[in-house]
């Protein structure tokens, strides 16, 4: 693990992104003020372009939220998922845990179990891990700013790569490793990408599924922005898995990455407790897909984007997402409020998965 | 393949400048803008505090009489463009004619010189085939949602002549001679560049439109398409990045080229906006870091208004209603580019 000072430098990762925030201030501060006098973004109001070593956020708690109770619940639900993703990528890319200023809040603050820096063989894969880590940290900061004092604390999270870790449980249930095997997402580049796929697709479907439930238009556009970023991440990760699934291609050889991706996808299909629900668009039982190859118009094609027949990405309900992150293999018969990546459950009001989504 | 109609060279704008001149002026003004940005942000914060009544999109939303159908039709125009580009690149033919009918004027697709790319890398070919299928599916799902209100495919330019939209875009980004063409069908890298021109724009367009949509059903569809477009963009940008150290067409490297394209897009869509980023890496103390995702400091992808999107696909910084990839303009009610990049009097 690296020290706090080094960790802060993470946030200098993309100076241009920092510069972009100047523009965001213009847009967002207007919006947030209009949305009810929120001062959460005040922490960003720093005109010093040289503040590249400062963390991206210093939450300024507000006593009340401008958002409806339902929107607060959705934001906090998303924040839990970002805690998980942020912890995974920060560990894998930097060997660090989340900044202490990014984890406090309501509910029971939990510990993060496991996680370590990946010794990346491919410098480009390492560069992608660092970028995604920075984005996920920014998402945590952004959600916390908007929630103010209503933000939930980080719950207990298991990102351990050992035999008793959540990743191993997921890999065993999907057949990526045998029933007694261990899946360590920090062991090498390919394992890291498979671990990332496991989490990123869930994030995409969770944000997509919540789009129509958000009341605030300001929040909706912000959520669309996070959905887009998560989707870029997933496109990156899945396209790499597809390429690396073929021996002799540009960056590496890993003959079974594609097969592993399919296995993970099938496992998620099984455990998300999904049944076909009315649209639009209809959510099909097979709402999760590997990276291919598939056949389109008689030719070989990839399947980087998991879509329905309308070319539209799937959404998952909160319950389906919970079943996956809790690794709730018994979801069809029993609800659950913890397990898997979240041993004590999520913090916030959306936390108990249901047997029938 | 329809016969390629002649396209007038260097159409004069309302101020008498050619499109090329306008593009160059917009590019030059960008440099100036960057140096002014710090002052701008200081000023903008003050403005934000006193004009607290408005959301970022409220000026568009409040003034609009646009319906959900108008927005979906706007998106349909963009999908026609993307779907045909990928279909031409993969199959050498446009999308099926049955997917192009509707209200408004059905236009001619200028595909002169367009052809199936002879991909050297089979993986890129397989990605292209996937994306082509997704984009046609988007055309069809939007047409299905709109029913008889769906607009017809407008006139589009996906050709490779020196006066083509692709060449004009490349001229803006890479300053290629007026006699030179940019051919996105020539090889793997050119194809990726062609895709790169479109994909990020689609993402910003859907994100910008998201709060304007009132129907939950349409919003769900739009969110789903937004996500797919961002997957595509992430894929395309990653594949370019894997070749990022190779020499660029204009820049020192392929990565530098992407910054030039990004700058060109930014120059078209407005003076006060910086909504675009290439994939140039940074190298802070924590190590080499990619920039696959164009985001602001909060990790959010950018939004563009419909007018800003039209500035880019029309390849003009002005308030025009046609140009570039849509020589006769898009079909539907949302047809006018914003012209934020040039003063109204210009």
C-alpha cells in the first residue's frame, strides 16, 4: 500500500480533466443552485489551475438534499457500487485504498478486505487501469458532493483475491475456476480484465436500469454522464478481452479469455434472478452476454456490446444488481441483505435483494 | 450504389467566406480561447450565481416546442449517418432501403468511392461488423418507436472525393491540401479515424438530449442507445490507442492525431465549450495513464446540445441548416446548427 501523499497524486492523473472541471463549474453550479441552493459544488470553486495535487473533491456536507427521497436512495445505491468499483481499481492500479475523505457517511462504515496492485505485463493495460481508477474516484466524489450529509459510508467490501474472496466465489460459481480453485484478479493482466468485466457490466446495467426512476432532470443528465463513462470503460475492457482471446494478436495471448467472459456472463444470468419483464424494451432472461465471437450476416463478429435485438443495452433492476453483487445463488428462493462483494450488505435504503425481481 | 451527384466545392457562407475559411478561423480562435479560459471561468462563476434560475439545458428546454418525436427523429438522422458508414465499410453497400423511408425528403446517399474496407486485422473487421449491426438496429428501433412519424433518410455525404465531408473534416483537423482526400475506407487505421469522428459525437448528443425527453419509454430507449454508443466509442478509442505510438497522418503519433480531430470538433461546436478530448496519455508520478474516456473532472461524459451536434456534422461553426455530412440538412424539426463558435454578426 502506498501512502496518502502518493495517493493524492492519483488525482493529478489527467490534468486536462481537471481543466474540464472549470467548464463544469459554470454549468453545474448554475444547475445545482437552481435545484435548491445546494452548496455541494462549492468545493470545486477553485480558480487555481495549478491545484493538481488536490483531491478532486472535499465534500461539503449539506443538511438537506435538494433531491427527492427516492432520488437520494438511487444515488446512494449507485454510491455503494462506485465504492466497490473504486476500491477494486484503486487497489489494482495503485496498490492503494480509497482516500479517507471519500468513505465516511451515514450507516455503518465497513472495512475493505483484500486487494493489491497488479504487476501489469502490458504497459497499456496498466495505463487503462489507472484511468479507470481515476474516473471511479471522481464518480465517488461527485455522488458524495451531491448527497452532502446524506451520503452513505462505505460498507464492508470484499475484493480479496484469495480462496475465500468474493472474486473466487464468483469464479467458482461461473466455472472460470473449478469448485476448489482460486481466482485472483490481481494475478496478471487477463485476470484483472476479467475482474473488471465482472464489475463494469453490472455498473452499466444498474445505471441504465435506474434511468427512468430518477425524478430530477439535473440528476438524470448527470447519471447519463456516469452511464456513458461506465459504458466507455466496458467497451474498453470487453474489446481487450476479445482481442486477447486470440493467440498471436497485438498485445498478448490468452486463449481462453473469451470463454471465461462467456462463463462469467452465464453465471450472472443465473444469479440475477431475472425473469422476462415487460418493456420497453423487454428485459430478456438472457440479459447478459460474453464477448463473442458470434455470426452476423454470415460473417464472424465480436460481441463487445451486450445488447438485445434492438441494439439496446440491457438494464437491471436494483434487485437484480443486488443478487449479483451479493453472489446470491439462492436468489430464486430467498432474499438476502448481504454477501459476496458486500458481506454486510449495502448501506442505504436499497439493500435487500428479493427472490422475484 | 446510387450515382454520386456533384457536390459544389467551397460553398460560400452567408458572410462570403468559404466553409474551409470558416473552419480555419474557428481553429485559430481556439488557441486564443484557451488562453482566455481562466478569465472566462472566473467570470462564469459570477454569472452562475446571479442567473440561478437556469439549468444548463433550460435555455434549450424552455424555449423549445420540440416533442419527444422531434428528438427521436433528430437522433434517427445521426443513426442513418453512422449505420451507413459502418455498412459501407463492412459490406460495401448502404443499409437496406426499407430502413430509409419516412416523412420529409428522402435524400441521395453520396457514397462515391466508398467500399468495403480490406481489413488487415481480422479483429478490427469483427468489431466493425458488430457495430454495423448495432447501428442498423438503432435505426430500426427508432423508426419503430416513431412509427409513421419517422423521418426519411436525408441526403448524406460519405464519399471520398477531395470535396467530401470526410475530406473536409480531415482538412479541418489535419490541414490536408484542398486537392487531397481523406479515405476512411482505405485501411484499418483510416476506418478507425472515420469511426472516431462520429462515435463521441453520438454519445454527447444522447446525453445532452436525455433531460429533454418526457416519455419514460423513450428515455429508456435513449439511455440504452447512449450506453451502446459509449461502448462503441470506448472500443474504437481503445483500438486506436493500441496503435497510438505509430506515426500519425499529421501529428507525430496516432494519439496526437486524435487530439487534432478533437480540437477540430471543439472548434466547430462553440466558443465557450471544451467538450472533446483525444486519447493523448498523461504521465503523472503514479504512472502512464490513458485517456480513453473523454470526461470532465467529475468523471462524467460531456453533453452537446442539438445545435452543437449539428455544427459538427454540418462541419460549420455557423448557424447553418445544412452542410458537411448532411448536404441538404437533416430531416425533421431540429435542423439548425447553433453557431456558438462565431459571433452572430459574423
